C-alpha cells in the first residue's frame, strides 16, 4: 500500500495522534449540542432548560443570530470543521493541525464573548450554550497540550 | 486505505449529523408521545385521519379548561383553532399576527380560542402577563390586552418589573384601574389560569405555541400563514361550507 507524503511527515505520531483523536471526540459533543440548538431554533420551539432557567432568554435574544443566521448553526459548522481537521491531523495530514489551532482559537474567543454576554448583558444562562463553551474550552486545552508537546520535541 | 479512512470517517459523521438533525426536527414537529398514545377523539374531530403522520386528536376525557374560554368567532364556526400560548414566548408573538390575518380572511367561518399556558419559571413575566390578560378579561377586554401584550412583547420581556407597564396597557385600553389591580391578584384569575393549565397538561401540551384545529394538533411547521390557510380551507371544505 502506498504511503502518502503527508503520512510520512509525522515520525512519532502516537501521542499527538491520541490528542487529535481526543479533540475529534470532544468536538462531537459540541456538534451534537449545536445540532440540537439549531433544530430547536429553526423549529421556533422554546428550548427548555432543566438545570438553569435562562434558555429562552438567551436563545431568543438578539445575540442568538448573526446577520439572520442562527449562532447555533454557525457553532454546528464550526464543530464539524474542528472534527474534520482533528481527524485529518490524527491521521498525520500536514497543515490540518495548524488550521485546527487557528479555528479553535477563534472559537475560544467567541465562547468567552458569549459567556460574557450571558453573564453581564442578558443576565441569564442557557445550559446548552454553557455546554458548548465547556467543549470549546476543553478543545482549547487539548490544542494547547498538542502545541506544548510539539514545542518540546 | 489509511489515506482514505479519515475522509470516510468525516463523511460518516456528516451523514449521522444530518440524520440526527432530521430526526430531531421530526420528533419536535410531531406530537408528544403522551398524546400520540392517548385513545379517543374530540367530538369536534369529525373526520380524524388515522395515518401515522396525522395530527393527534384531543382525547374526549381532556379537562375542559377555563369556562367560558376567551374566543373570537361564532361557536358554530366550521373551524375552531385553540391556541395554548404564553405572552412571553417569542414564537407565540410571531403566531399572533398570523392568527389575526386568518381571522380577517375567514371571518365567521373561523373561531379562535386562546388558552393560558405560561411557561414558568422559564419566562419570568409570563404568569404576570397571563394574569394581566385575564384581569382585562374580567372587564371584557381580554383580546385588547392580549394584542397589546403580544405586539409589545419586546418592550416588556426584559423589564425588571412589568406591573407598571401592564397597568399602562390597562389604562390605554380603558380599564377601570382600581378593579384591574384587584383582579390581577384575584383567585378567579388565578383559577382560570390553573384550569387552562390543567387542560394543557391533560392534552400533553409541553411547549408554546401549541395549536389544535378542530380537536387535532397542528404541527408547528404548519403554523406559517400559507400552510395554515391551506389547512383551514381544507377543514372548511370537509364541512362543505
């Protein structure tokens, strides 16, 4: 079987590959969460919070859409992109790791902003949005771990 | 194979994501399991469909709700729409102009009933709003308050204290303010909301707006003006009017 040039560029892929695989798995949680929110948003139903009580306030606020597009849909696309890049990186595809770092950094900043909005502007929390932020923070942790690992090599 | 494998995984996840979204949408659009398993049909549902995708009928044993209900249109209208709504629910405020349009278009052939279903504690002002509407109803001006609450939802839903805002609405529609203040916290108003909520629960209503047409639930996606218009026309056609 022919080995692609991309696959030969990573001589010791075990540790980063595991971290990339972990990032792919974690992003699936975010993807599931974002899909649920997208469907509920597009269906126009009120999302019911079971742990905290601010889902309706957050999801019906002006910050729930960006230019008429549901933020949950943007999140779903972002998580799918992260999953794809992490999977490719786990298989040693060159370039996908750097792109993953960039996308996750962007998501991290966005998540910080969204948590700030919930806490200080809307003054209500949505558990599904908090889960999404938690997933992004976990992804950030994994990406930082990958970067540190690569720096020490 | 190793070169293609990640793409296969990505494609598989993409497919699963699409299927999940589709099934979530379907499960949300269809009625709750409680209702779909409940036997019996409403006396109003003269021709209930039995297909799997058909809306579920109101069970005969359902609670009656507040009596008399807040209704627009003649009792013998060929089509009766019963809405379970929450004044603080954004989709309900979007449905409000749609129902107004339908009422204008179908006139005496359509009867619209509004039932209180405040989603507390999700919507912190929903109960106060329901009480304000019911108190207005005690002076024969339920629909005037109902309209004001929905059309101005954005201006009060984030307010800290909505009571002065609702009192302003009461003044605007010409209510006797002293009586309004008394009625808002009266047992009669509280009991009406309780009875509507009891009916909602007996029907398995879980979200708002939930709409029943001639005793059968209308899927949420059919509440768009053009779809609702078609459904009402079909219902009128069935009754040969």
